[in-house]
């Protein structure tokens, strides 16, 4: 009995520790709020008009309430999504729900403003629902495997963000404030948003309690859920619809706030919440504390010029490290078993290489001479061609080189990880290059190409070093390496978003980079990009033996005398530099690094050297065509070049996720 009592007291002591920690964090948030109120407390008599009183009652107080309510709503929404999808990484941001809602609101603001006037929440819900349905459709036949869902969600989110950036660029100052708002700004002017969020939280919490039994059963495997007589698909879609409705309300009222929905349920579990009922209580409370504290720190960091960092960006700065910290605990995640093919891919000969080269050259010529102007379509020639070539040729060269670099990086990453869904975009070094570019531009807004290149490479390598440090304990395990890339992408994206929100000249440079445009490419850019491609790709052709052997496994590679750690490190560094350079020229979105290697394999390029050559030509061809389409489809406006690369290769990506592809090796 004594031992039992001591055990219970020790358990109670351990249970108090997380409660005390969260109580302390809540107290810090409350102190920051009290400090904010003290600086704005009304000084004029009660009957007089006082600006401080107006700011206090219609801005400061509603903002604090919104932070608490939005955090609670996101925490509950993330918990519901994680529960029904049985995926510890599911939340509104990773599933593309928030980005889809933001894109819908951006498009409605431009093309159907009357919809925004009637109901912003309905527009946001429609966009979020479309995004999550697309993610589920991509991964349904794979059984909603956790990493497949996250990868598909990231693809949808990046695509939606690129389209939003393109719309903002096309409409200039008219929508720039919408971008800042979309970054998750909690600035308030009345009590409307707190009322809307409190209603959603009350309805969501009540519905979750009513669905407690189905939620408990949905957390089990499908066989167990079926044996207990629950309508699995109907219940799952109802809960997903509830979670999307709550999350998109936050987007409609305050913009995109990422990772609170991811962190709150995970931290609730780590804090001792075991049953579903305990998590339903703990996750919203922790989400509320996290966002309230984050917003307090954002306001504390605001200088004399006012608040510059949206709270959503601050939440991402918090969420990235949380995801990195949670990686060791995510042991249930496995990469999708994409099956094996019953037949080996046929071998391609020189004829196929020459045919791909010819197609690439034809695409370049067409992009150079065929265009669209104020008078309609035309085929340039003579003096007109000479004039147009001065600005068309450089962007064709940059697009081709960037596509080839991304394709080569994709071949390397897929082969060394043995994961057919790996890509340089997923690795996170593209946004790392953007963070490095941001740092250079903040030092000097007129920095030259050499400094921009140096900053991009430094940013990508900094991200790579951080990821390799995390993945080293897992011996470069693919899941930790690439999940760390997702976390790093969130961190770097938060830095970029915070800089863009400043609204200065650097903001438009970064926004153009984010949208993936080659419109500013010069002849020097083209020659530098082609030179980098040649210098960095040649060593990979010489190291093709490494790429052939590494997919066979560590034991085989070690038996053949291959330096495992050094070989992998060298290859990943080269892939990171290639991705950084490509991202600096065409932005972070293209998925050419994911799609081009897969398009090359069925053609017959199985061995590493041929695989590299085929992927180079496929990647260059995809980006040349994408760049031409980005100029022609919405003339005189330009759309993101990476968007068209994704649309061209997207159907094949759908095929990969739905049908399965053989692993390399």
C-alpha cells in the first residue's frame, strides 16, 4: 500500500509539471497583455472622446480575445483532422486548407468582390474544402498514408500560394494589403471577429462532444471500426467538414496561421492527455495559450514604426522548431509503399536521347519566335526577332537551366533516399535559398547577382546542415530528413513572409521570386545559370557509380567499398546547391525535381548516368514549355512559371500517388 501511494504521488507530481509549465506560459501571455493595456489606458475623462479609449476597446481587447479564440479553434481543428486521418502531421496548413481558403478569398476579391461582401466565411470554406478534397483524392487509393497526405498537402498549399502571389502582383497595391492580412495579422477594428470565432468554437466543441464515440472508433484501424458498425466514410467526411469549417473561419477573419493546429494536439499528448476527452479539452487550451503568447511577443517586438511581423509568421517561426522537436516521437510514419513493378523498364538508347534533345531544341525555338502581342499571335522574324530575342532568349536559357538543375537534384535525392516521392522541393532547400536571398536584400536592396547567388547558396546550405544534424542519428533516414525539410520550409517561409509584409522595395522582389517569374532574367543570368548547371552536373555524371549502388542498401554499398557517409553527404550537398540556384532563378515552386526523374524512368533511363541525362532534358523541356505558357495564357499578365510546370506534370504525379511506382535500384 505504501509503495502504491508513493507511486501515485510520483505520478501526480509528474502530471503537475506540464500543468505548471502551461500555467507559466499563460501567465507570461497575460503579463504581456497587461503591459500592452498599461500603455494604452485612457487618460481623458470618461465623457470626452479619447483615442486611447477607442484603441483599447475596439482594437487591443478584441485582438487579445481573437488570439485566444483563434488558437483554440485551430487546436481543436488540428486534433479532429489528426484523429480521423490517423496522421500526427495533419492540420489546416499541412493539408493545404488554409492556403486554399486564402486563394479563394484572393480570387474573389479580384473577380467577384460581391461574394466577399456577402460572406467571407463561405468563400474561405469553399476554397479550403476544394483543397482538402484534392489532397484526399490524391492519396485515397494509398489508404491516406501519413506522409503521402503531407506531401500532397504541401503540393496543394505551394500551388495555391503561388497563384495568390501572382494575383497580388498582377493587381499591385490593390491586393498587397491582402497579402499582409493573409500572413495572419490579428489587428482588429471591432468585435465582429471575436463573436464569429466564439460561435465556431462553441459549435465545434459541441459537435465534437456529440461525435465522441465515432471519433474514438475512427482513431482505430479500419477493420476495428468496421466491426463496431460505424459508417466510416460518412463519419470521417463529417468530421473533416467540421474541422475545415472551423479552420477556414480563422482564415476568413484573421488570415493564415500555421502550425498551431499541428503543435497543440501533439503538445497535449506530450503533456499527459491520453484519452480523447482529455485531448479535446487540452488541445484548444494549449492552442489558445500558444497563439496568445505568440501575439504578445509579436507586439512586444514591434518598434516605433509599428508592427511589421504578422502573427501568423510568428506562429510559423514557433511551429517549425516544434515540428523538428517532435520528429523523434513520430515513429509511426512510414514512407508510402509504392509497390513494385512486374516488369523492368526498357532500356533507352542514343536515339531516345537525341529525340529528347530535338524536342527540347524545338520547344526553345518555338518559345523564341512564337508569341502573343496586342495585335494577336505572331511568328517573329528578321529585325523583330532580333529585338524580341534580347529578352526572350535569356528567360528561355534561365528556365531550361533551372529545370535541368532541379531534375538532376531530384534524381540524386530519390536515389540516395530510396524514396520515389522525394524531391528537392520537399527537401526544403528551395525556401532556404529564399531566406538567404532575403538576408542579402535586407542588407542591400540593390545587391548584385553575385551577392544574391551567394546568399541563396548560403541559405540552402544552412538549411541542409540543420537537417543533416537532425537526420544523422537516423543515419540519414529519409523520413526524418524530408520531414525536417518540411519544418525548415515553414521557418524560412515565415522569414520571407515577415519581410514581404514590410511593404518596401525588397518586398516586391521577394513576392516576384515567390511567384516564380523569369520576366526579369538577363543575358548574364542565363549564362550564369548554364555555367552552374555544367559545373555542378558533371561531377554527378562522374559519380554515377555511387548513384547506382546506394539504392541497393548500406551493406551492399559498404561491401563494394563505397564511402557511405561521405558519398551521401557529397551528393546531398551538390543537390542542395543545384536546388538553391534553380530556386533563386525561378522561385520555390515547380516540382520538376519530383516529376522529371519519374518521367525519365519509363522512357528507359534506368542506370544512373542515363537517368541523369534523361532527367536533364525532361526538366529543361518542362520548364521551357512552362515559361512560354506563363507568358502566353493570360497575356499581357504573367502567371507563375512553376505553376505551369506543376500543371504539366501534375497528372503524372496523380498517377504516382494513385497507382504506385517501383522503388529505385
